[in-house]
C-alpha cells in the first residue's frame, strides 16, 4: 500500500497569510502525528491524533496553529497569520496505534513552508 | 523531561568501513526506540524499531542495540556504502500514552567512495 503522503510539497507564502497543509496517513493507521523541523531546532512534536480526537495539543507553538482530522484519515494543519519564524518543514507521521510495538511511526515527505 | 543526544554530529568514513552511531537518552523508562534515516530534502525513513524488552534488532547491514539501564542505543552499519550517506536520527516516545517522539539532533554520515 501507499505510504504517508503530504501536500503541497512546497509552499511559499507572504507574512500574514493563512496556509493549510494536508496529510494522508497510511490506510488503517489510527494514530497521526505532526512534527516540525527547522534549522537549529531539530524535530519537534506539534500535535497527535487518536482517531479524530487530539488529546494533546501542547506542542502547538501558538494559537495561530490548529489541526483537525476527519473520518479517522486525512488531517489538515492550519497556520493563521503566518510569521517568518513559521518557516520550516512540516512532517506528518502515522502509526497503527499509540503505544508498544504498533507505535512504529512512518513519515511522509514533508511540506516545506517558506514565509516571506 | 526526556532528552536525546546523538554523538557524533557528523562522521565521514571511506567506503567499506564498519561504523557505529550513538544515541543516549536521559529517562530510561521508554517502551521503544526508533532509528530513522533522512536524505537531504526528504522525509524520514524508519530503519529499525527496538522494543524495550529487546536488546537488538537487525535489518540487512544494520544492527541496532538498546541498553535501557544505561540510557544508550547504538546503530551499527556494516560495510558502509556511498548510498548510506544521510542523516541518522534516533527517537524515543516522550510519554507512555501518546507516542509522540523526542528526537536527537542526528548524525550526518558521509561515506566516501
């Protein structure tokens, strides 16, 4: 089957605009994660979903960031009023379950966001 | 708070050498550890996942070991090839019930032909 897919692969936007990033997880994976990778910061966790619910939103950098997941599948990460410090690669991952042997996470290719 | 450290940050070796990448973590109460590979401009590829009850996992020329008590894992690459050139990341779950991963900063490997 197909792996995790993300779109767009690249996004260039102007400061202050809103952007939406999409993630399609591996079919049947109930857990979905968003991470951000920026120069000098490494990989940082943003949010995870179990089904359609997001029990832990503590990794979101500010209230400009939000995410949703529908149908236990596709997820969208929305960044409102983008700032230059939001420039990064946004990575999505999915796993069969949250814990144990089924927590092996498989990553998508990422969306490179550039805020001018 | 879990912290993950990888040493060295960069490594350059001639083709054919065996090499070891190191990963250490501060909280030994982990239930698994995952090694990834990242090529420039690409996402992460899962290489190996070791459960807390396991001591090592092997996949082809790769062997990962885990010593929970000392908070360490190693990734051994045998007979390195130029195609192994990439950044290698290790990660552990930050908590037992969310699965969110805490990553090291990575080791960038260059294998010279």
